[in-house]
C-alpha cells in the first residue's frame, strides 16, 4: 500500500470543514450586519411632563415602536428617573419652551435622537428646546471613545488566558493551575484596564474600586467560560466560546450606542452574553454610581459558575480516567517475580 494514498473518509471530512467554516463566516456576517442594518431607537423609555394637552399630544404622536413614553408629574421626577436609569431621557414642556433631559453616557445615539425629538416638539409650539445632559461623558473624552474601546481588551482578556495557559500548563494536571491563573489574570488585568480608563485616558468617572470590581467580574466571566469549555469539550469548546464572545457578543453588546439602539431580540441576546453584560456593568458603575448593576452582575456571575462547573466536570472526568488507567496497569502489568524460598540453616 502506498504511503501517499489518501486515508478513507478524507473527502467527507474536508467537505464538513469547508461547510462549517462557510457557515461560521455567514453567521459572522449576520451578527455584524443585521443589527447595524436595523439599528435605531427601539422602545427607548423616555419621560414626559408638562400640561396635560401637551403631554397627551406627545404620547399620541410619539409612543410606538421607537419610543416608550412614560408620563411624570414634574420635571424633577423626570430628572430623578434619568439619573436612576429608569428612562433614557425626557421632555419637560413649559411655558418658556421644552427642556430636554438626556444621559449621553447611558447611550449617545438615544441622546441624539431625543434631542432631535425635543427640537421638533419645540418647533411645533414655536418655542425653543434647551438640552440638559444629566449624565455626560467626561470632559477629556466627551464622545466616550475610551469606553467603547474598552470592550475588545476585555474580550481578549478572556481569550488569552485560556489559549496561553493551556499551552504552558497542558493536560489534566495543569487544569487547576490554568483556572487559578485565569482568575488571577482577571484581577490584575481588570484593575489595570480600569486604571488606564480612569487615570490614564480619563474616559470614565465614578469610584475606582467599584468600577474595577465590575471589570474584573466581566473578565473572569469570559476567561472561566472559555477555559471551562476548552477543558470540557476540547478545542471545539474553545472555538464555540470564542465565537460567542467575538462574533456574537461583540456586535450585540451595544456599548457604543446603548442597548436600546439594537432590535429588541438582538439587544436581549447581547445583554445575556458576557461582552454585553460587561459593557453594561462598566457603564453603570462608571457613570451611574452602580445604579442598575444587579442584572449584568448576575449574568456575569452565572457565566462564571458555568465556566467553573465545566472545569470541575473536566477535572472529575480526568481523575476517573487516571484511576481507570492506573487500575488497568495494575491488572495487566508485568507479573510479580517470585521470591526465593527461605532456607533455614
């Protein structure tokens, strides 16, 4: 038999690999393109206050698939709701004009759309609109470029530990070392990323410790998930986790625009994945004093639990395999060499 002969089934394997890669590229295109094509305000919650006729007119004309209009009694109530992240912004109709309350740090795209809406309402009333940005980005980074750029280091901070630690500490014996290393890396890298954003680029405000804890949790969720999937399912699990983080989680995170700018279904999926939850937790800790941090923190904790569970299951499976091999070696090993009989003198 020739050594150059193609092994049986090679053609089928090649076809499956090509089809799988093609499907991956198609999924990647859908994940990046579809949300962008259908981006825009989707049920963005806004507050409205003022005379009854004016607020009812706004609610009747605006409330729909783009805006979720909620009525408030006073402008102070609207301001409080914006600061508490209950709504993305609001309009207060007064005798002197229209006050537009925004939170640019909560979603710059929604802020722009709400400002345009306020200008339109003021035009109809032949008055003027005044914009009050209650939660702006920092003066050094007024467009939030640093916040948007933070997501990719956080994602790679989840991918690199699983990839590099797996090469340095391979096999079942290195599994617990890899898990420990991933958690330690999350602490150090998370603290460093937060320090750069807050003290280096001055892109975020807030309490450093609280923000750093959120970033650490986000990186731990991604690194433990990838490490656990890799340990339990092999490189296929690592590829699955990487696709979830990069191809799906990144474009659906809504970090640059705010989650209300994505279609409802896509936005929900994005906030349930580690990149989206990490971005939301970073935003709320850095600009809203932790208001609304419970849900993204719970999502990230659940991913951490999933990752650690996969690691423990893989460790248990490895221990069983090692025990089975040890028993098989004892059973089928070389027979004992008989000892010479003792001869009494």
